């Protein structure tokens, strides 16, 4: 009997005194057991007391949270974009290095490692795009073909990196919310 | 996503997905859904309603910041309450260094620590029945710590037994048994109000 009472009272405790969950013998026991009925009544009241004990909602909490989301989202966008930017740089680096592979044709345009060559290089440095491309071709021209192949691989991996990281970044990108 | 009746009835899992896509309105629904229970839980944990509101806010912001790390195999509710619980415990640790605490004897004769709340910040201060509020506070504070935590999770956090089992990493049967025992203590102590 005591075991029956505990099993039934555990159910009554879990369901805040509601007796709907009691079936079969448990239901029959409950109908004839004053102790269990007393527990059911007490648990119903206890449930109401605890429901009242929860303080009312506070609009300030929601306002505060929502105001804090935007800076977090901006930070998240920046953090998510960093791998994309890094992958882009790797891809560009690889592509630029590979750009020197044809050698003969392009190497002709490279500044020789002479004073005149350096002067030509420096004079072209006024144009940053030209300077970077020329510098990269100069580096590429001095590299071993095996290293250039590796550079090609770097460029390819960079492109893969861009594709993968851009997918993740897209989820938090500013354009996503415009959908 | 415009906040509609349909949106507010979406399950947590869907709202988390939308939030991950940067939908702040969806996260706002989660905030409205849980802020009351989160504040109530933290209020009982730290004994200060104002502080509980600040911690609730921080818990939501941390959840939003860490949403990408949320494992959808688990429930959002237990994850959120775990964040809040950790914040509350950190706060108690910090405060323990700054305040003098009192000790009282619990229902089973053990000595437990009690932090006396400021009357204006009392998490039960909204109850009209002051005698009940006072008794309830004493009874909850006097429970053995393991019972007290389960009572807070059940009645202030509003978690189901299954969610509590997940939160505590306990078998469901143990949760049922411990809550039954905790309720036996509560029924006895609050008999005059029941």
C-alpha cells in the first residue's frame, strides 16, 4: 500500500495534482486512498502558489536584449567575414604567382635585377596595381616550377576556402536580411 | 520575419534556425517566451530581482552570440538555462567575497547558507500575501541544496522533468524521486497555506 501511495503521489507531484494521468489500478487506489487525495489537493494549491511566485515579465529585459543584438550581429558578421577575406587573399596570391608561370612571355616584361630594372620597378610603383602584379611576377619568375605548381594549388585551395567560408558568412551577411 | 501569431507559436527549434539566419524578431520571440521564467529562476538563485533581470539580459545576449555553437540535438530551453545558471553561480561566487552570509538549519538538520535579500529586490516581493511570501522564501532557502535546485528548475524555470534530467545529467527516475521528496518537505512546511 505504501509503495502504491508513493508511486501515485510521485505522479501527482509531477502533474501538479492533476489526476487525469492516473489509470486502472492507480486510479482505483486514488479513489479510495485519503492520503493520496490529500496530496493531490495540496499539489494543486502548491502549483498555484508557485505560478504566482514567478514575477511578472519586465519589458526592460526584452528592450535591453534587443538593443544589444545589433552590435553582436555586426561583430559576428566581421568575424564570419575574416575567413572569407583570408581565403580570398590566398586565392589571389596563388593566382598572381601562377600568373608568372608562362615565364618567357611574361618574364620579358619583368624588371631585370639591375639598376635600370629597379628604376623601372620603382617608377611603376606609383600605380599600386601594376606594382603588385609586377612584384608578384618578379617573384614568380624566380621560383622553381615545382613551387609554382604549389602556388597553383594554394590558389585553388584559396578558391575552395572562399566558397566554403562564403556559405557560412552568407548566413549572417547584411544582404541575407533583405530576403 | 514579421512577428505574427503564427510566428509566436513556432517551436524553439525553428526560431533558433531563423535566429541563426540573423532574424532578430525570431530571437525576440524566444526572449519573450523565456524571460519571465529565466528572471524568476535567477531571482531565486541570486536572491535579487534587479540583478536577476540584468543576468537574464546577459544570458540572452550570450545565447545570441553563441547561437552557432548551439547543438540542435538538445533543447534550447536547457541550453539557455545552463547559460543563466552559470552566470548566476559566477555572480554568487563574486558576491560571496563581498557580503556576510548567514547560516540556518535546513529541514534535515544540515547547515545551509542563506543570503538575505534586500526587501526592494525580493524575487517574491510581488506576492500580495506577505506571510506566504515570507514562508515560501524560508522553506525554499531551508531545503537541501540538491532539492532546492530542482525546485527552482521545476517551478521557477518551468522545466519539465525530462528537461531537468537533461539539464542535470540525471536519470529521469532520480529527478522524480528527488522532486517527490522535496515536495513532501514543501507540503509539510506550507501546510497552513494548502
